[in-house]
C-alpha cells in the first residue's frame, strides 16, 4: 500500500458563505460518513484540522542559533487547513477518497504520495 497525504487548502480572505446550523450539521455528518468508510476500508491512518496560519510559530537555525518567529512560514494567500494520511493501493484509489472528502467539505483537496525512504 502507498501512503498519501490528502491536504485541504483554504485561501486567506476567501470565505465560504455563512452556513446555517443545519448545513453545518449535514457537512459534519457527510464527513463523518466518509471517515467511517475510510476506517472500515483500512485506508484511514490519521487526520487533523489546523488552526489559522496566524497561530503558527516558525523554528529555524541561523548562524548556529535556534530562532523562533511568529508564523506562518510562507507568505502566501493559500494555506493548509487540515489533512488526512491514508493508505491506498494506487493513485486512483487515493483520488477516489479525496473526491469524497472534497464533496463533504467543499474546499480543494491536494493528493500527494509520500516518498519512500529506505533505512
């Protein structure tokens, strides 16, 4: 099985129209159903939703010293909002899971395989 990162991306200033409680509940139910299906199929490994990029702290080494600065690291309009780590037999299967996730959350999902490193 190949491991894939399904990453959900948002854009600063690009807000979805406000959702009613009913719409929010329906979206959460759909996402819960997809996650349950992933678990049942043995595809789901881990997932998480992230806070806004403004909550990030960047850690780097400069001149031998460790420095921390307020984030985000990338000065970009787009940002990572959440992710899934799944396993799938091939890219087509990973894309099928991503299509279910994006249908539930209504934001773009990038699919990227993990590089295999031999130790």
